[in-house]
């Protein structure tokens, strides 16, 4: 019987968890991740106002991986055909899948993650006025959760851009702004920013001189691409100016026959969203299976980047805003698509967990 190929997956987010799960019965899989868990990203803002939801939206890797090896450590570098971890392990591979997404500095255990959500909720409960910094999908969804669950709280959203949800079209931005402004005690400040260094409160001053007094604040701005660990590795020349890895149509790193990238770290020309990382993961799984079956240049599956942005943003428990190819919607219908379960059941199902 032929020796099983070794597949190493670095990063346990949307893409990495799916690749590891769907290949563990076909290869000797090792998942390297500094956290002991995968977290459904779409549910994070709900967990802040309802921490008990994290019991389902945060899954230990050991809950869905049955035969794969789990190395709880950050990756430090790639050298030849092995990954070196910060804990000092050297993990050899026949195939490598890099899914380190964006930088992460949060809790490493599920218990700590749940406690952090509980602390965030306590912070909101104790506050009269909450400041949210950042008007992308994370910031907008957090404001939606707060104003629906805590309608007596004043919320101020400060965004540096000209409009909210800039990754989608202007109709979505306009509808979302009107929805927020229709809520009592909500103020939206655009084209302004708050310096993030030394944020302590309760007094905050924007760059344009607006004074805000708030009892609690949440920073909801984009994170850096998680590629710094590759800067001194054999793959450093494949990192583009944005810090992303250059990939071909098969999701392989350019010029590499056995190394793939999935998710935010891949330089596919499209918006970066979790569901797209899932689609990329499907392509990578398919291609590694083909290569395991026939190593002599088989025809590989190609990934087709999203040509026009699609998006679905939750606005509290019951409503949402969505951009589809021919229509933009806000209200209960998009809310029915996302805002109830926030895709937690679907995500658990894709990993074989009830």
C-alpha cells in the first residue's frame, strides 16, 4: 500500500478548517494553528451581545477533526519542504496549504474566547454611550447588534471613509446609513477618524476636532494580512505589495507545484470574504486529491474569482442589508437569510458537526 501523502495546513480559519477536514481521510493531515479552535466569523458580533452563542460558533479543532494531527502553535517559517513552528517543531509536507488570513492576537483557548465575549457584553451593559470605530461590515454589524439588543444605549460610529460598507456599492451604503440614522440614540460620523494609540476614554477627540464622551469603545477596523511569518522564508519572493501571496488559477503559489494559498492571504482579484475562502478551499481540496491520485501533471480545477461584489450584512437579530447582482435589499428578507443563525448551523454542518 502506498505511503499516505503529508498535507500541512497552516491556519485554522474558514479555509484552513475546511481543507483539513475534507482531506483528513485522503492524506496524513496536520493543522498548525496558534488557537485550539475554529470560530464562525459571521457570528462574532452577535457573540458580543449574546456570549452563549459562542458555545456553538466556537469549535475546538478536535471536535471536527477525527484523524488529523493538531499542532497548537504559530508557524514561524517555511524551509524547503517543512514548516517550522514557534514552538520549535519541524513539520514536513508533501503538500502545503497556507491560510493564515489576517493577523490575530486574541485568546488561544475556547474557554478564554467565551470569557472575552462575556467581558465585552458586561462592558456594553455598564455603558450609557458606546463608541464604535470603523464603518466596515464588522463595525456596522456591531452597531446593529447593540441598537437592537440595547435600544437605550447611545451609540456613535466613527468611520474614516466617505461612506459605510465601502466594499459594496453606494446603494448599500445609503440604505445602511438611513437605517442607522432611523434609530434613536445613534450617531454616524463619516470622513473622520480617531487615533488608535493610547485609547483609554472616556474622552475621545476625532481628527476633525469632534469631542465624544463614551463609557466603552470597540475598534472594528481591518487587520493586516497574516504573512509576516513568511518574510524570511523560501516563499518571501511570492509576497506582493499588499502582503498577499501570488497564486495562479489553481490556487497554487506561482511557480510552486505543491503549495497552495486560501483566503485573505491569497491575491485573488476580488473582495475578501469568508464564503469565498470556502469556495477556494473546495478548489484546493479537489486539486490535492487529483495530485495524490496522479502526480504526473493532471488537469487541475480552476478558481473563478468573484467578478462583481456580493455581500450580506446583518443589522441586529432580524434585519440585514444585501447586495445581489441585480438588486440591493434591506430589511427582513436579507435578515432572514443571515441574521437569525448567522450561518453557524451551516458552518458546523460543513465540518460534520451537528
